[in-house]
C-alpha cells in the first residue's frame, strides 16, 4: 500500500464510450502525474499537476482530458478512445515537482478499448 | 534524443546474485531512480543515486557512474519474491523523469 489509490482497477470500454479514471493520494503531496504503461515500453508521462496547476501536457491527444480539483485528487476523463489506447494507466504523486521527487505510484487501471 | 537502455529480461537462481545494468543518454542529469514492479502492481521505489558510487540498502545496492552514463542494481541472496520488473529512470535537466522499458527478472528455484 503506497498511499495512492486508483479506481477502477479494470475497465473495458467501446470507442464511443465516455469514462473517467480516478486517483487519490493520502500522502500530503503537491504534485500528481498520469502515466501510460504499454507492454515492453517505457512509462510515458502524460500530464503533470503541481499545486493543482497543470504544468505538463506531453502532446497527449485531446480524447484524454485531465482534471485536478485539489492536491489529493486527480481524474482522467476518456472519450472516443482508440484500440491503441489500451494500456495500464498509472497515477503517481510526489512531494512537489522539484527536489528529490521520489514518485509514489498507484496500482493502475488496466484499460481495454474495443 | 533521450534514451535509457536496460536488458529486456534476465534469469537468475534463488540464493544467487544478479546485476541489472542501465545506461542512459539524457539532456542533463539530476539523479537516477530504480523502481520494482510486480506483475499487476504499482512500481515501488527502491533507490536513488545522484553522486557516483554505491548505495547499499539491505540485499539491494545501486551503483552510479555519471561519466559513463551507467548504473546497475545489484540484488543479493535472491528470493522468489524478487521476481518482478525493475525500472530505471533518470531525471534530466528539466527535472523530467526519463524511463527505461524495464528488465523482467525471473527467479528459478
């Protein structure tokens, strides 16, 4: 248990569906991250929030829409996804964006797009 | 471009020692991290190196040579529970983490 929770753990959706992934951290951190993890590929950083402000968007398609209402919660809204978006989506948090920045990860949401 | 290289898969025997290598080419360097990830679980932090040398933490040690762009993770007295993927990540000059694809370690009895 790392103090970062994610729901749902598994999600199957069609290309026309709209769904949301939720992440919550109980560590008092100020930075939160969304990553995409595909088999045998490096973790891909998608979005970074620092003190609720989005500081990075790594050329992610607009069908992925993040939301950070406060420092403890992070959402990833999904719509009109493609089959190649099937992957493990990991949320992480760290004390802040600078410093040692050890990141603590949630267990991930395994997404399958049909 | 920025790149992290580590072997895709390694096999070792229970009770033995294994060394997982990581080489990197990044825009600047602000530290190197090793994470462990069991199948279906979250990556968990193992070690952090920012200066050259060896950092020891129980059965696990991590080494860094900044001049060579090289690190290794050394696992001693291997246990079956050490079967996992090991991820190497380097923080560049913009404080962005650049990740390797991970090394899947298989431990055999």
